[in-house]
């Protein structure tokens, strides 16, 4: 009989309560949960779950802040040097498992070397015109503001959207009365396509490092994690991505596609429909969709371990009995109350 794979769950924590992270960690036992917590944002943060380990010397993080990326790779280096594992799965504090952990163990033990979401930026017009302005220009630069306007010219008032690969995109070019793409849309597409050429766009993306876009929440075998950290430490890669807006959504799929090509599996996450730049909150009305999903984890859930949707998901989908879930919530809440006093 095969031994269960050794999985490390890396949780990037900053502002959510210790109670929900503690509940998540207990739901993932007996596997190690490596927590990178930004104490500068939440100074009082104590966890009681016995399978938790904290990343030393955590980085300053934040939404759309490159420190978040630095924190991920700092944590991966720590895991490689200090922990024995076969597979690492990145999670947010707002995640929960939506299938029994035994199913995930079997999946990663027999499946692909990595699981993530990716869209070929240069081959997908929706992606190129939705986020190309983020990929090919430094954040907050005049260059970025100029090419961002091309996105509006391309899509016009079209209402289309695609929620795919852990992200969302605007979809469909503006058309004229005859149903043909407008001249403005054609010009905008031509300019962004030209900027994809490194000699014109002045970036590192080329045939060897083709740009991809997708969700941050990946899972990968140990050797892939090692290759990712090695690539990230290359100055040309680090410097390029450090200048981008929400760099993780480009960096992670781009590195993984460079390392693995198409020898990979689908993202392990169900990402709830985005509201502008952030994923929406999962409620009890979404449980049927979670049940039907092939994913093993979902985000994001309310920041309350006793929230009915969290209790139901852990009980009904993750197969952690309701009494155990309620006990987890009670212990976590009691710990938080004691910390506040």
C-alpha cells in the first residue's frame, strides 16, 4: 500500500482572523500548514492547531503589492530547506477544502507535476486586451496609462466577460452596425499585439519566456517548487515582474509554463465570480456549485469560523463531521476572545 503524499499547505495571511486560519489548518491535518503572516498588519495573531508552522522573517504584504510575491517565494525557500514534502499547495486564509482530503492526496500522488490556471496572453485576444497593459508596462507609469486606454477602445461598451483559470476577463471586441470590429478596436489590438514583441515592448517576454496570465493559487511537486524559486532569483525575471501591477497573476503561470509547458493539470481551486478586481464571497446558495466543481479548494469564505456556509462546506463536502467543525469554531473563537482580553 502506498504511503500518503507529504503535502505542505502554504497560507498567505495578513488581515483575516486567527480563528479562520486555525480552522483551516485543523481541516488540513495531519499535513503541515506553513503560515506566512504579516505581523505588521495584524500584530496579535496566535494559532493553536498543532500542524501549523510559521515562516520566519515574513515579508510585508498587501493586495497588488510586490511584497506578497516576495512572501510567497520566501516561504517556498523556507519549505524547501526546512520541511520534507512531496507537494506544496498555496492557499489564502479565506480558502476551505471542498472535497475530502483523502481525494486530494490520491489526486496529487498520481497526477501532474503541477496544477494551476493559465491563459496564453499573446494567443487570447480577450486576455491581451484585458490585462496586456499590466503585462507590458510598469505599474503607474505614463506608458501604462497610455496603453490602458487601448483596452477601452477595444472593448467599447461590450458587456461580455469570462470567468476562467482563476481570473476574469472582459470579452468581445466593439463592433459597428454591420457587426464588424470597429476601426478603433482593430488599431488597439494591433498596438497591443506589437507591444508583445520584446524589441518593441522592451520587456523580457520572448520565445523562451512566453507571457501567461492566471490565478495565483497553484499546487506543485517539490522539484517544480525548487525550479520556480531558482527562476525567480534570476535578476531579469525578478526585476521585470517587480514592476508589474498584481505581478503574481503573471509570474506564477509564466514560470510554471516555462518549467513544465503543457505537462500540467488544471487549477485546484474554485474561484468565486469576481466583483471588479476581487473574487466574490461564497454563500450557502453556492454550495451546489461547489459540490459540482472538480476543484478541491474554494475561495473566498466569510471571516468567521462559525459562519453557516463554512460549517456546511466542511461537514457536507470535506466530510469533516459537523460536531468536529463546530468544536473547531468554538475553540478558535475562544482563543481569539482570550487574545483580545
